[in-house]
C-alpha cells in the first residue's frame, strides 16, 4: 500500500500542492492530466529524485521520505526507457539484481525467467541501440520487475510507440502487471491509454489532484468542468439547477439532485439516445435536426440541434442524414452537474 | 506472455548503429591527409632549400660560430642537425614526456571529478568557474603565465613558499608542471564536462531506483557511457600540456644556461637535468641558427599532436555497438 499524505513541493516551474493519494497493493493506477500538470514531478518525488518540501510518502506504512532512491525499492521506467546502452539486454535485466546483491545463480535464474516471460529470449545478447520501441519497453519492464519492487512507476511508457503497437503494448502491460501481481503507477495524458489499463485513474491539473476513482465513476460524475473536458465530454453547457430541473438557454431538463444554482451541465455523447420518432411521455426527449454526420471507425457522430448543439455518438445499423429530424433523449441518470473550472 | 503472443519481436528493423557519419569521416580523413601531405612537402622543401648546410665543413662552422660549435656539436652538420645523436634532444624528449605525463595524470585526477560535479550538481559560483577556465583557453598563454607569476610571487602563496624555503616560479620541475597543468586542465575540464553533460542523468536515476548506490551508478552507468569523451579529454589535456610553450617560458624562464646546482638529485636521477623541453628546444635551436634541427623537433611534436588528435577522433567516434 502506497500512501501519499499532504505532499507539496516545487521543482523548477512545477509546484505540487497538497497531494493525497493511496495506491493499493496489486493495483494499476493511472495518473492522468495535461502536459505540465505535475504528474512526472509527482513520480519523481515518489522515486526520490527530489525531496518534497512538505508531506510524507508511506510504503506499507513505512515513511520513505528520508530514504535515498536506492533504499525505497521503487522501480522507475522513464519515458525513453533509459536502457543502459553499454549493457546488453540480459545484463540490463540483471542490473537491479546485481545492485541488490542477489546470489549469482539467482540472478541467472530470474533473468532467464524474465527474458522468457517477456518473449525476448532471442534478444538476450543484443545491445539496446539495436532494439525496436516495443522491444525496448519490454526490456525496461523486465529490468524494473526483476527485483520485485514494492511499486513500479511508468512515465508515459507508450508515448514513443506508434498507434497499433500502443494498443498491443497497453494490453501486455496490463497482463504483465496482473501476472506479476505488481503495483503500477502509470503516467499519461491520454484518456484512451488510461482506459485500456487502469483499475483507477487519478486526474491532475496545475499541480493538484482533482479527482480519483474508477474510470466509470469519473466519467459518470466528473468533479468539475476541467475533468469533464479532459475525459472528452463534448456536451458542456452553462446551466442553472433548482433541485428538480436544469435550465440551459431556455431549455428545461428534468434532473433531480441536491445541487442548486449555477453549474455546468455535462452529458457524454455516447449517453444520448436517438429515437426515430418523438415518443410522448418520455422525460428529456426533444426534437432535433441533424446538422452534421461524421462516420467514425465504430460509430457515427452526429451534431444535432435541439436548441442546443449536441454531439451524439450512435452505434447501430441505421444511418441518418443531414437534415433528418429525430427524437433526442438526454437520460436524467447521465446528466452531470459540475463545478465551473 | 509467450513468444507467440509477442509478435513485436519481428517488428521494425534493428536501429542503425551510432558510428560516425561517413561524411564526417571523409571530411576528417581529407583534412588529416592534406595536412600530413603539406607537412611532408614543406619539410622536404626546407631540407632541400638548406641542402648546402649538409656540405658545410667543420672548419667553416668553427670559424663562423666558434663558441657554439664546441664540444659535442659536430653532429650538427649532418641531416636534420643530427638531432637523434644529440643528448640534448633525448633529454628534452625525456623532460617533455615526464612533465606531460605528470601534468595529464594530475589534470585527469582533479579534472574528471570536478567536471562530474560541474555537470551534475548545483555548485555556488559554478558560472564563475566555467567562465574562468573557458577564458584560459582563449587568452594568450603568456598572459596566463604572468597571472601565475603574480599569484605565486606575491600574497599568501609567496609566504607559504618562503616558509617552505622553496620557489615554484622559475623552478624546473614544479614550475613546468604548474604552467602546463593550468592550460591542460582548462582544456581537459571542458572536454570532460561535455562528456558528462552528454550522459542524461536519467540513467543514473534509473540505476539508483534499481538499487545502485550513487557511486555504483556512476561507475557502472555514467562512467562507461562517458568513457569516449573522457578519453578524448585526456588526450586533449596531454597534447595541450605537450604543446605548451609561452606559459612554460614565462613561468619557468629560459633554462639553457642553468647551472647544474639548480637541478635536484631527483631531477638528475630522472635524467631531466636539461631544462629545455621540446617546444622550448625548438625555439632554442632556431635561435642558435639550427633551422633543420629545430624543424625536426617541430615535426616530431606535430606528428605526436596529429596522431593524438587522430586517436581522439577514433575514440570519440566509437559507439556502443560491440
């Protein structure tokens, strides 16, 4: 169990403010946020490259703040993997075991096991310069996992890979984490990448931790407009709530909640339902006209005017054309009222 | 994760090696061989232009410079002044190699850790140190020597020497080491710092996160990665020390006429009881009128310097593919 308590500190232009976060054993947590949010600085504090000005980092109840990097037993895989160019693949993987003075026989056994489990046995004598991006990543992961660290920190591990490889490697990362029962903290700024691997996500902005939760929780109830936008909730409108309804530019929606006053109404495009005809009696059902129809790989994206311009994702055989009139339902349970950013 | 589940193994060709670009090598070779060719032709021209010197009779020489051509100087009428037969040349070479070796070892021992510190840590006055040593590279060596004379002949350093009953300035052994050290250290430091700067500190951070101590991370990661640059820096320091002329001349004086009692027992035991090292010997021989002798010495220095630079280039161009 990793616990970060009230961590604050400044590194160059980056400033972290009062970070509180816990990571359970065997959990895959993704730190998500835009560039400059302070994600990398946070993992650099965790690994011990910098010392925080305030707060504590606890690993299994032990305060590791006063410990040197090598004493924390937290493995770190930077964005460029930082494979040692003077050592071959096998020696790279064995590096941590040698540093921690494992017996020689044990070093050989674990290195072989890692090479085989990562499917890179044939690369054992290769130098890092002669590896492809995916191979480098596997070696870096093998090196990090070989010593069975208490936590593995991955700084944008997929950013150097092309799109196809990224999808495959994200799956492999997840498999590797589960098969090793390791605790991973993965930094990225890509929502899709996070959704492919994460048990939970922690969203950071401007040096602060904004929201932590499972992907479904955060998507369903973003804490504020920033989180909603970052998770690609395209339909965001200034609204006034009175506990039973929400008013947006003269349109009234039913939404029971305890929230009253000015907020931002958010609804994800995939949660808006399309009805070929307007059915009477359904709440939050409006007649709309399609303004744009954009085919996406697995769905259609429509821009629909119901008095508000809404983005709607539609999966189904039926295709609508620009100018078609149809019923648009905004289900009450998918409407979120969030703070302005 | 089995081999079958990892088709990535087949993805992408092996990254190209990091050997020096062919264009760079061609440029260097063109320059190196043109330079060497020019030297050969120029030296041939000088020897031929002074061919008549080979036929000067001993009597004629004696009559022209009776005092100079006494004792063992008969050989001076032979090819290139017959420098290889002259004990003066061998003692100069001995002195040059001895002082250069000591200077290089000293500069490396101090400079490499200093360069690492300057590259990796926030040190108060770091900018001042860097500007100071960079300035030494661009100002005339004679000015550096004058600064050294003032530094060692006045103030606390002078008092210290008085207490020890010793003088650094105008002394042979420590004087030459100090004068050549300052310049070779300055050049070496910039090369060593550049070598460490080129190694991303991230490698050490990763090594430490894997359990290496600071020293082990340096020894197993930074040092091997910077070794080409460090070796190049050592060669630069060596060539700079060997080529030093005006700083040694200013700080240590002209030694041609030094009486034997100025040499210590150690200096005599090491057979460096001859004060002119090669770069000064060139000047001395030209002053004496032995152009061929002087040119031959210059040629030897150029040859050693050229080979050192070539070795440096070869080492510097080496990648991590082995």
